[in-house]
């Protein structure tokens, strides 16, 4: 059973439409290489498969943390999006944070990323969130071209982080 209506969230890759559906426990081994590829893209130095399993498995099913969606071309998983349940104290509303979006290099530019974002909009709407939000690296211009093709407002906030461990 799908968590939300994905009928508007279908791209095309080759001749088959992209299907967006939640990653299940049975699918998890298929998403693991994509998680590692995503982390490699962002130059993560210590990619730990066990830590990835522990962390991302919390998004399986209708969890309190959020959702892990897959983009499928037939039986092949070509991308994923990880969407966090989040809150905004400025608007006093629920929001969904698309914290991670990754499409295999061979499938980029063919609709999988767009379909994942559109599915994120639908799940945010279904959850009663006021916004879908996300960020990307300043030099990730290919992703920005996709993001700019949506009716979006770019944020003006700067992000900071302090390493605590």
C-alpha cells in the first residue's frame, strides 16, 4: 500500500515510467549502494554500511522520523529521497525536509529526481505540512537546475554546524 497518491509523481526513464514507492525492508539492500554513492558524491570520508543501515532503516514504513522513497525503472532502483518529519517554529507548522535526494548517474536528467520531489510534495501535503524544504551544496549546479525548474523560493538563511563528537 502506498502512503500517498503518486499518480502525479511519475517521470520517464527510457520507455518505462518511473515509479516512486516507499523503500521496504525487502528493498533495503538495493538502496544501500545508492546511499554510499550519495555519500561519496558529497565526499564523506567514513562511509559505514552498518551505520547507514541503522540510521536509514528508521525511515522504513510510516515512521515517526519520516519516509525513504525509491525511484524505480522497472525492477531497477535508480534513486532515492529521504524525507524527514520536521517542524518550523517561525510558522508554527509541520514541514517536510527533503534531506537527501540521489539519482544514479546513469539515470540523471530523465525524470527520476523530479518524480521524487513531486512525491515529496504529495507526502508533505498528505501529512498536513505547510512546506517541503531542502538544501544543496552551492556547487551542485546540476541539482540546482532541477530545483530551479519548480515553483520554489530560495532561502536566505546561512547554515552553520559545530562538530560535537
